[in-house]
C-alpha cells in the first residue's frame, strides 16, 4: 500500500505529459511540476494556450495523498511495534466508540475512511489529465483551430492508481473487520 501511495505522489508532483504544438503538429514533452500549477507568462516552458492553467485542486489532491501516505506508514509502524492506542487517546478521539477499542478498529476506520478521499483524488486527477484549460482558452478566444492536444499521462496514471488504492483500502478494511481481532485475547473475570 505504501509503495502505491508513494508512486501516486511521485506521479502527481512530476506531472509528466505531452502537448501537441499547434503550428507544426509535433508533440513536445511537458512536466507540470508543482511550481507550474499556476500559469506564469514569464515561464517559457509552458505554451501560450496554458493561460487558464490554474490547478488549485491539485494542491488539495497532493495534500490528501501525502497525508494518506504518512498516516498509512504511521499506522503500519504502530502495528509492527505492537503499540496500542491508550484508552485516554481513544476517548479524546472518539467518545462514541467502545472503551476497549483496539488498533484493529482504528485500522478498519482508517481504511474505510480513506476510500472517499482516494475516489476524490481519482476524479480530480482524471479531470486534470485531459487539460481542461485548453478548452477554456479556445472558447474565450473564439478560435476555430483547436488542433492543440494535451494529455498529462502521469496524472491519469495517478488517478488509476488512486482507484486501485481505493480497492486496496476497502479490502484491507474488510480483512481487518473479519480477521483482525482473531488473535486478540479477551480479559474475562471469573466468579468463584
């Protein structure tokens, strides 16, 4: 899971794609790294048709994937070290859960809770990978020649991998729900 989330982050922050130059029809490589998510006219690397490039959603998507990566690593380390969450921490985090909450419940809640965020990242990456700012440029300048094409393949792959990680989060949550507590011992008091 961690490797997949790391790969998603690399693909989002590298922003590798291709752009078809309007004049001669050739394709040029394009790297939309985080510093280019807002169009700057002084930047010679981006074509003029990228005037409406404002990828504020990419910042949110990047924050979500970075958070998921670090929190997954943190929970895995907790699980490997055998550290359980103390009862006080559990009460502060969620009063509605049982007092005897184990890491299993926390992992299950995390796994199912990560699903909507990975689906959001999937939708956002698939939207931005089609370069929607080109359509806005052609419409606002009333251009009939829309021969410029663009595809950010890295973001499309990041979207596909985030959908895959969504499936892994669901399966991890189901496995944790049904098999995660099988090794736990119950403290029972016996009355003599």
